[in-house]
């Protein structure tokens, strides 16, 4: 057992209101520069829809992620090392700017400097890459937001094409939800593996995947190899850039900007411990449906004394171990098993997981005039509403509807249980038992998912403490410290979640 | 004059190349990139770039063979002059024409596609000029030479011998005095191109990712707070204005 720690995120899709605050704050912090106009480290897609870049899930086209060879080994989908190096002069799998969208701005000056006259001055759109005026803007960020233009756009969703055209895109007949996306900081990152210059790396301490800007040479192989299309090419600097998981904030114990500013309070951040020796095996299991359970099994329970001992032996500090024990992410992924990985079939072992939305099911039940919190109705609907379930399964479990149904049942059970509580009735213990949890567990899950206190959502051990000790020495006094002899570290509040 | 051009200049070029490469490696790693423009335009690039690069690879190999391998060696293994030149000119012509066609497509694209033109570097104009100049002069010299317009000049007894004498630090510059003009110009453009390598996008050729073939897929690195605390301020993302 080789224990490694990973900062991970879980997003509770039921609570995303599609406000794009996360995207905007992220962009203001990270990609409001020349060369990154079209880049959104965080973006929120409406599903069903094409996403950003358009049809990014179509790996037959972009060749992102890994594939399993017949001999059971993993190979990048774009081919072996020699093959990819031979296509380095022009990457056949690289999305073009049009697949994202051509960034533009307006000629605002013509508004303020127009001479007085009878005609209303207009500001024309100008391309930010070519500098030429654009006659019609035909695609942009979130062009198909809230199923806008769905009859035309949504059938091009690769998942819709897999599930089949049975999904109807008529008002009141379609289901819809939002999918916020950031880099997955994968355990088996395809981007890092495809980088010819070795500029991309995974940090050993927290698993954050970064691009060393001084070492990147602009071979742009990572861009196409990331199946989630979360590495972007800065066309002004000639370097790849990607979501940094806001590491300067995490190192100080603060949540990422997208999480901190999330209006729906639907993001969770915490530590996951995993067995590095099992990563390769988990990513290479034969049946795609086994990828989710295999990754689940590669995670380690920090409350297990043997794991804790092995973690200490691997150099994981007590602060991190403590955070791992209180990790909300661990609880959602492992304890309650309500979070699922995004597209496990790409075999990168992603580390941003999602609690699937129950709302398409609840809405459908409510639309038929029934009670959306009735256990029988909800469970029945999960069984009969094949389309949303199959669609979610294509998204989160490589098409295995069983796991999605199990999660949705737990969510439904929580809903029904809490309604009884709120009405002062005694909850039916059979409901909790039916999803193999206890009533107390359902209530704990409710506190985490629905009440979602700030200190419960983010449990972030800082790197700064360890750094300060490394820099100052264990007992070096901080020059601004009050008590002599005792180091006063940066103003870091202790991680806040009650011990679990 | 001959001494300056063929006896001193080569060493000046070498010093500028090495000094520039060291300077970039130490102080401007951030600036080293292919500055790929594939995001803006892919169709022409996918033809032009491989054509140019593969052509160029053969051209470079051809130059190395032609300049470094003495005639006595090929004679010794029984390759006579005629066969040698037939081989050299035929493979050289294919590679040379491919490279020229490739760079033609690339330059056309750079001029015609607005986004690609805007993405160009300041050093690009000079670099493309010198590169194309050197390539066209090289082809001209070869054509003239094969057509017999340069008398019975054999570069393997002239330029190559001079080139190898450079490494012994006893440049045989007199040998270059009666080299045909086309070859002389080609060499001067070549000098300019080599000098430009570290100061233009051409630096990317020195960072060719050969080690990729031998390293494990996933790279792990540890933070080193000591190193981060002392990181000097170098060129990087633009400052906020
Ligand atoms: C040996 C390994 C080399 C590799 C792996 C390599 C790779 C590349 C790559 C990936 C690009 C960017 C293409 C794009 O996406 O826009 C490029 C551009 C370029 N390379 Fe190379 N190159 C190599 C050697 C050379 C050499 C020896 C030369 C010239 C003597 C050269 C000249 C150029 C030029 C002029 C461009 C710019 C093309 C354009 O956009 O117009 N390269 N190279
Ligand atoms: S999601 Fe992130 S870590 Fe995973 S392959 Fe893409 S860029 Fe790399
Ligand atoms: S800020 Fe939160 S609720 Fe709003 S779009 Fe982003 S993830 Fe969804």
C-alpha cells in the first residue's frame, strides 16, 4: 500500500441553479488575460446539450483519454508515444477555436465618440483573435444555455445520440440540468501522460495537476489528450494553461474561487486518500461498468488504523490525516456512496465527482399531479423514467444504470425521510433500510447535502503550516509572534468541520 | 575579407548561437515555445507543417552527411562519385522541394489568415525571410551545380573540407575564395539562420521532446517551499495594467 493524498471536489447537481457565478469569478481571477479570452477553467453546461467545447464528449473525434488494449494494458486513445510524436507537427485531434467559440468584443468607442446625428450609433462585434469585424456572432459561451435552441442543438449531444433520439426537446417534455465542470485533477491524468516535454505534473502532496509554464513548449498534445477538454492553449503565449484548483488558496486552507462563490452552495472540497499502487489496475479493468467500483476500491479509509499508519509512513502529516477523516468528499463518495465520477470510461480516474440530480425525476412525478415526496411514487418513477436515468448513466457510470438508480434511491429516501421529520411524523425505518442506510445516516447526509454549512462543505488542510515549519524549523519563533519561543503561523483558522 | 567571412564569422555565429541558447535556457525558459497557431487554422497547417518539418529533417541529415563525411570514406566503401551525387541530388531534391513547398504553405497561411498573422512574433518576419532565403539559395546552388553552370565544382572537395577544418580551429578559408557565388550566399544565409535560432521561435528545435520516449507516463513533482520563496522575477504572464 502506497498512500497518496488528493484534494477532491464533489458537486451536488440538484443544487446547481445554473447562475454561472462560478465561471465568472473563476474567469476574473484566472483567465481575463490576452490569449485566454476563450478560456473558461470553470464552465457550466446545460444538459442535454453540446457542451464546451462543442461535443467534447465525442472521443471518436478528439481521441481524449485512455483505451484498454486487447492485452489489457492502457494506451492513450490518440496512440502510442511514437505515433503521437510523429503527428507533433500538426495535431490531428486538436479542437479549433470555432469548437470553443471565437471570442469577441465590441467597438464601444463608436458609442461614445459618435458625432451627434439622427442615427443611433451601434457597437459592432470584433473578433479578439483576428481583430476583424464579425458580421454575425453564431456561437459563444453558453449559447445553448437552458436548452436554448434545443431542437437544433441538443440532438448533437453525443450522449443523446447514445441514449437514442427518444429524448424529446419540447417544452415541458424535456428534462434538463446543469453540469459545472472544472479540471478533474485525475489520478491517471491523460494530459500529463501526453505532455512531450514533461511540463505537466501531478503534485505529490495534494494531487493537483499543473502546467509548468517555464517548461511547456507548446506541443499542444495535452489539449487533445484530456478527454474533458480542460487544458487550453493560450494563443498569445504559446503555452498550455489549465485549472489550478486555486492552489494558492488551497495552500492557505481556503476553498477554490468557484467553490467559495457558488451561489447554490453545491460544491464540497476535501481530502481523499488512495492507494497509488492500485491506480493502474483500477484504470485498466476490462468492463467499463467496473471502473466506478474499481476506483471506489482504490480509495482508502483514513479511519482505518492500518491506513493511517501507512499514510504516516508515506509522509502524510497529522493535519492532512485529520482532514481526511473529516472529509465531506469522502463521506459523499464512500460513506453514503451518492457521488459518482464523470465519464469513468475515459479511464483517467477523475477526482471531481457528482451527486446526480434527482430533480428530473421529482419534476416528472410532480408533473403527473402526484406528490413528489411520496416514497412509492419516487421509487417507481426512478424505475420507469428510463430516459433521464440512462442519460445520467452515460454521464456518470459508463452507462451502468444500476449504480445511478441506487444513488437516486438514496436521494429519494433522504427526501421522504426528512419530510416525515419536518412534519413531525415518525419516519418509516423501512425506507432507510431499503437503501441500506440508517435513519441517522440519512439525516447526517441531509445536513451535508441540504443544510450544507460552509464549515461542513470545505475541509482543507493547509500546506502553509508544513511550509512554515520547513522554512522556519520546528521551533523557530515567528518574528511577529507574541509569545516568544512559540511559532505564530499565518492567520489560519483551524479546519472547521466537526469531527466525524 | 575571405578571412573575415570564412575564418572569423563562423566562430562569431557559433558564439552567438551558444550564448543565445544559454541565455534563453537560463533567463527566458518561459519564452521558449513553438507558438503553435493550430488553434486558429488547422487545414493548411496539417499539410504545410509536416511537409516542411519532415522535408527539413532530411535536409538537415543531408547537410550533416555531405559536410562531415569525407570523400575518402565513401570512396573506401566503394561508392563512386557518380552514384554519390545521384543519391544526394535525388533525395536532396525531394526533401528540399517538400520543405520549400511546406514553408510556402506556412507563409501563405501566416499572411492570409488574419488570426494567424496577428499571432505572429516580432522576430517572425526576419526569421521567415532568412529561412526562405537560405532554402531557395541552397536549391539554386544545387541546381546550378548539377546543371554544370558552376564548372566542375565539387563541394565535397571545397566547402566540406573547409567546414571540417573549422572544427580543428584552423579554418582553411582560402578554399572558400573560389567557391561559386550561389554557394557562398547560401552559406551566409545559413549563418544568419543559425544565429537567429536562439533569438526566434526556432529555439523550439533544441527542445525536441526526445526524452518523452523514455519517461513514465505520469510525472509527479513535490512542492519545494524553499524554491518558491526565492523564485526570481522573470518574464511570465503579462502584468496587470
Ligand atoms: C526537431 C524537432 C522539431 C519539432 C518537434 C518541431 C515542432 C514544431 C511545432 C509543433 C510547430 C508548431 C506548428 C503549429 O501548430 O503551428 C512548429 C513550427 C515551426 N517550426 Fe518546428 N519543429 C522541429 C524542428 C524545426 C526545425 C529544424 C525548423 C527549421 C529549421 C523548424 C521550423 C519551424 C517553423 C518555421 C515553424 C513555424 C511554422 C508556422 O507556423 O508558420 N522546426 N515546429
Ligand atoms: S481533467 Fe484535468 S487532470 Fe484529467 S486529463 Fe484533463 S486536464 Fe488532465
Ligand atoms: S455558482 Fe454554483 S449554483 Fe451557480 S452555476 Fe456555479 S455551480 Fe451552479
